């Protein structure tokens, strides 16, 4: 394989997925170690993550094939030791074991997820996303952002949104806000986007999160995600939104989360509503949660 042939193959592999990609990858790898010279001299712009990923994948298969094969086995559930009583290792166990291999396997994980279709299986996908989060390599951020959009499947988009929050990279904030703002998307995807904005500590999303929280027309699951995110942001300027949500939320799970958020933020303006809920709400658990929150806020205020 000469340089022009390699460059053509690299361009093809960058745009391809599935069997077509695998055929191109095989043709390049069959050229042997000589390809490493081409890979080493390939200049990839920082913004071109797709080409950079393929270059890293090809280099990995040529220089660390044993490691890539080991990563593949672990993702598929072939782990050291005796399987649990269920007969197979969980996605969490797989992810934990893969993560011990370190950041050198990140290109392989992303290849499985984006290029080869090996991540289409739900358990393998969960293991891959979990591995990426545990390794914490920010090279995964642009590919995960790309997975937020159609035509990717709903489950893939939800897991990508969740992983982006755990990677704590601010580049994910804008695309996650876009998901949260799109009311045509599923509640699960929007709620996950909200939670990840909280994990990112993205104060730029605070106004949007407050709007979602107080909007009774929004799905309760999305409002719960917004409430939890607001709690993580820790900004006391949300007091008005929390007070409004305490008086207008009819979903019991949502109401409990708002109560917990008010307690977490020490929101003294919520004390009248919490006292009323503690005394008069028909649900015993809400009454108890409101009383506990009221006591916690009052105690923190007294300590100051």
C-alpha cells in the first residue's frame, strides 16, 4: 500500500460504518506495520475528531492488538473469574474491568460504539458507556455529542447524554441544552439532559431549568430532572421557582424531589410552603419529607 492508497482508505474508513468500514479497516491493516509510517505522519486538525479516531483505532490494532482484543472480550462479558449466579457478568462489572485497562482502549471502545455496530446490543452499549465514564478520557466527548442526534436510537442518545454529564466537559453544555429545550423529544432523553447539565454545573442553563420546573405543562419526569439539576447547581437565586413548584406540583415524586432540593439549597423562602405541606398534605411521606426539610433549613439558618 502506497501513500495515496492509504489516504484514500483513511478517507473511506472515516465516513463508513458497519461492514463497509470493517472491509476498509481490514484492507489497511493487511498492509502491515508499514502503515504505521503513514499514520505517524498524518496531520489531523484538532476539530476533525472522526479522522483522529480512525487514525487512533488503526494504530491501536497495529501496535496493541492484544489489548484491543482483551477490551473486546471484557465488553462482551468474558471476564476473569467465576461468573455470578446469573451466569453472566453485569454491564457495571464489565465496565469496571474494562476501565482498569486504561485510556489506551478508548479508541477501541469508540470504534465499537460508532463504527462497527458492536455497541448496538444493550448490555454491550451499557458496558461501553460505563467504561468511557470510568476512564474519563475527554477524547470521548465529541463522539458522544455526535451520538445525541438522530438517526441514533433513543437508548443510545439517552446513554450518551448521561455519560456526557459524568465526563464534566463544558463542551457538552450547549448540545444538552438543545435537547432539554426540544419538547418533541422523549421525557427520558430530556430528563437525562437536564440531570447532566446539573452534573456539569452549567449555570448558563439555570434559567431554562427553572422554566421547565415551574411549567405544569411539562412532563413530570422532565421537571424532576430539572429539580435535581437545580439542586446540583447550588444557586440560591432559584428560590422563587422552588416556591412556585412547591405550591403547584401535583405529582408526588416531583413534589418530594422539589422538597429535597429546597432543603439541599437551604431555601428559607420555602419555609411557609413546607410548613403547610407538613401540616396539611394528604400523603404521609410528603408530610414527613416537608417537615424534615423545614427542620433542616431552619437549623442551617440558625447556624449562620
